[in-house]
């Protein structure tokens, strides 16, 4: 693998796709599967809200999955360091497909029961979404740990930007398609579309070369608590990696308004499922455009400073979204799910969420690049496992935070307060962690 000469274009650099066909297939397959996954995330929230009329019930999807995901992220990272990473990906992806197939059946049965006016047991939704989340955590940790083995070090930051494009596509097409499909064909067929897209996603995994454990892990590779303890010992000596984890955890815990979208579409802005999909897609548009214009990312050296400032912008955008919801709720009548949409409020909210997506992607590019370049290969799986706990566990905490506060106080309160807390947390981390603030990509140090 050779490193191409630096470019000066603002557009995303496609060199990782050209230099590594295996990375290209993994990226394409993951993007296709991710569209279906995001479609399912939206559809589950919408169906639960339809069955219960409770934002808390929607928020509990993440809250219930949190502890299993914490365990899965850590254990999955251990497996990724001890076993062939390709095999780990195959097993976790296969389990996800089976759980999604079961979700199709549960959705169809629940929809029929609800239509007949019977009480619906929503427990199976929580069981299956928890299993899907657990497998996604293992898959995410392992997939990212594979990337530095497929690319030259100079291409890693550009691969992180490409990952942002993939995520942007997933978050844009998935929720938008999900909202349209729910309205057009109902919940069971919407989940069935996820099955088809996820099947296509196997392409990137099955065509990977073998990715055996690093020789540095030795012939007697451990998969238990001792290996996990080694990872945490490393993390205690890695202040920059820790700071990146903490700043992202704060942003995702206090600044994630997704669980509000069904209620916002139903009782504040109007438009129902279509509005919920549009708000989710707006965040993804910001992510996608930032990744598309990431060509100069290779010239940024002060990663910690870039992360901290972008997270502050993120918090401001989330707080602004809360302000829009508050203003609309105070000044407008309850529109109902079938009423005309409050277009000005929807546009302002969408712009703020796009700004949140853009700033979040700036942070994500530099956080993931720091992790992939500063951590030794023999510890990549374990650190990526912790990273996945943060990036997937944080949003679940955020869903729980939003669900509880919105139920106990008012719908707009969680994003308004949470955005301000995100700004304060980012400022505090930059002030306290001097090494993180002055991190220089030319000399990667965990």
C-alpha cells in the first residue's frame, strides 16, 4: 500500500477506495446495510409510539439495550484482538439478520393486535432491538479495527472521512425511506426492506481477506477478563484517548434529541411520521455534506482542539433545536399528526439539526483517526470496543435522558438543557486536559 501525494481539493479524497479494494467493498457493503439499520431504528420508534403514545416507551429502546451493549462492546473488542476479525464480523452480522427477520414477524403480529383494539405486549420489540444493538456494537468495533490493517497510515484520516459519508448516506436515506415506507406499506414490510438491504451488506464482509490477530498478542491469545484488564491498563495511560471518549459521551448523552422526533411530528410541528423522518434526515445531511467537503482534513494537525470546538457548536445547535420546539409549542396550536405541517418551524429545526450533524462529523473524523493511529494494532479491538460502547451506549443514555425529562417536564426541555451541558462539558475538558488540547497528529500519542 502506498500513500498518494497530498491534494489541495476541498472534496473528499477517494484514495482509500482506490488503494484498497477490500476496504472499498467493506465500505460499500456497510453503507448499504446501514441504510436498512437506520430505517429500522425509525420504524421501531414510530411503531412503539403508535402502540403506546409514550415518548418514554420510545426512549426505553435505548435504555434497556444499554447494559448489554456495554458488555458486548468490551467483550467484542477482546474477540477482535484474539480471533480472526473477519470471522467475528460474519458471526455478528448473521445474528443481526436473524433478529431482524424475527422483528418482521413481531411487527406484523403487533400491528394486527393493535388494529383489533387489543393490548399489545411490546416486550419482544425491546428484546429484538437489544439483540440487534448488541451485534451492531460488536460489528462496529471489529469493522473499525480492520481498517488500519487494510490501509497505509496516511490514508486513515481520509478513510474516517469516507466513513462519515457512509454514515451520512445511511442517516439520510434510512429515516427518509423509513418514514415513506411506514406511511405507504406499514411496519412489517418496512422491516422486510431492512432484511433485503442487510443481505446485500454481507458482500463487504464475506470478501474480506483473513485478518488474523496481531503477532504482538502472542500465541496464547486471551479472550477473558485478563485481556480486558490489559485494555483498561492501557486506557489509564492514554489521556488523549480518554478525553476523546469523555467528550463524545457527554455530547451523545445530553445532546441527542432523536427520541423526541415522533412526538414532535405528532403534537408540535405536525406531519407525523414524515416529519420524524425529515428531522432525522436533516442531521444526516449535515454529516454527509461535511464528509463530502473533507478533502482538507489531512492538513489539520490539532485534533483535540478541532474536536472540542466542533462539540461546542454541536451543543449550540441542539440547544437551538430545543428553543425552536419551545417557541412552536408556546405560540402554536396542537396540530395533530394529520394536520398541515408548521413549515417555518420545520425548516429552522432542520437547519439546526443539519448544523449538529456537520459539527458531529468533524468531531468524529478526528476522534476516530486519533484512535486508529495512536493505539497499537494489538489493542485496536479492545479500544474500538470501548469506543463503540461510547458511540452506541451514549446515544442510548441520551434516549433515556430525553424520554424521562420529556415525560416529567416538557418536550422541549431535554434538548435545550442538554445542549448547554454539552457546551460546558467540552469547554471543561479542553481546559483540564492540556495534552488533548495541544494534540499534534504528526506525533500521535494516546
